[in-house]
C-alpha cells in the first residue's frame, strides 16, 4: 500500500459559536474564538490517498488530478472566505478544526477517481492539527 499526500494552504476566517448556548457559555467555551466578527488562520490541509501503484502509469493517483479535485471542491470555496457565512459545505456546522476536517472528507470521499481517500489532516496553527480517517 502506498500513501500519496497533497498539501494545500488557505487563509480563512471563522467564528466558534453554538446558537444553543448563551453568550456567556460560548465565551467560556470558545474564549476569543467566539469573537462576533470571527478571527482568521492560515490553514494547512493535507489530503492522503492510498492504494496500489498502477502498473501502466506508476501512480496511485495522478497528483495533477488530485490537485484539481481539491482546488475545485475545497480551496476555491474556503480560501479568503468566512467559513461560517460563505462556504456551502460548512453551513449549519460549528467550524472547529474537527468539523472542518470531517466536512472536507465528506466533500472529497466520492470524488477520488483512483486509490482511496485515506485521511484529511488540517493544521489550524503550527502547533494544532486534526486528522480524520473516515467513519
């Protein structure tokens, strides 16, 4: 089994806030991340596809194809956008790193033409990351 990784960087704003909680509860839970105007990150996204090497091409997946899928499905929608308000696949979801990771997985899982989506990893900061490997 071979694992192929595509890394992307995007900048986006988000606000962590649960409408089912009071403002005080949100501030206690999310602290400065509950700022009414949101806050931003330079996110790093890693998409890992696994599979066997194709004897004809030598690829698990052509990285040009994977790049296009990730750009069209994710990066164009999130880069320099507010995740709470402007991203269709994040509507109604508290955009924590965990939830963003799951949502990216859900957007990509049926779009990988060769190999299999193995994991989605999101770095929210240099020191904090989340990884999702499906259900």
